């Protein structure tokens, strides 16, 4: 059962931050969300969010 939950979270981490923030990911998985934004290298030109990986933003631009 734990492995199924880990696989689900791994799939969630590949999604865009905009989509994750609209769902329950931010409240249910704050630690994982912090890992996505903690070492920000890219800024989304659409929503202003920052992430460490380009693939987690809609319109990523290097900082």
C-alpha cells in the first residue's frame, strides 16, 4: 500500500505547479511541494510561481 502512494506522489511531482496548487497537493503534501519550489531556478511567466525544474511550470524562464 505504501508503494502505491509513493508512485502517486511521484506522478504528482511531474505535474505543473498551477495544477498542483488547484488540487489538494499543497495541503496534503507540503513537504513535497516545498521540495519543488525550494531551490527555484525557473520562474513561470504566466503565474509567477518558482520551481527548481522547468517541467513544473507552464511558461518557464530561467531566473
